[in-house]
C-alpha cells in the first residue's frame, strides 16, 4: 500500500496549460500561447523521467539553449525548426523580453515548484478511468441489474480488458 501522497499528473498538467494560454491572450504575449503545448509536453517528460530538476530546463529550451550550468536537454541536436502541435513554427524567447519574464514567473512559481515532489513518480489514473468507462459500457448506471447479471457483466468486462 502506498502511503506517500501523490497527485495525478494529468490534473497537474492542466494548470500550466490554462495559465500559459491565459497569459498568451495578453497583448504582445501571443508567443506564449504558441509555446504552451510544448511547455506542457516538457513537464510530462520531466515527470516521466522522474527528474523534477529538469523542469526548469524548459526556460532554457524556449530560448534555444540546450546546455546550461546545471544540466542539459535529453534530446539530440535539433536540425529542423521547432513547431507546435498546430504546425506553426516557434520563435525562440529572448531573456530580456517581457514575454520571457512572464513565462519565467509562471514556471518558477513557488507554490507550483513546491508541489512538484508529489508528481515525480509519474502516477496517473488513466487505466482506472478506462476501466470505469468500459464498465459503464457493459453496465450503464441508468439500468438496474440483479446481482448475478451485474456480476456476469463485470466478469465479461474484466475479461475484455485483459485480452485487449
């Protein structure tokens, strides 16, 4: 039994995405909105690699700096221009610009950084949610079932999950 507190990584990733998109709507900050999916993907990668210290590395990454004093990126040399999920080419940030200072304040937020220790095990409830969705397909909540019928539906549902 796990006694260490932990959080669902999917729920934690929603916060920076929401904050970055909101910041990207501000005047002169549209570059932040373009970069937001890549920043969230970087967060997922850092949590899956169990290396929360590289979480701040995204600040170097958005400036096209891949080696810095305390670390380096895990990827090989970038030869093609970077694009976001919509295919738009991403322009790098400059450390002196206001948009970089804003994205920096979002990523280095003290409350955010303190809570990262609960996510470095990369746990999420995706499999449990898939199980419940499949359970609802075999035994919807709107229908009442006798015990035997309900048990057999759960049995077939669990067999479906095991064999897929």
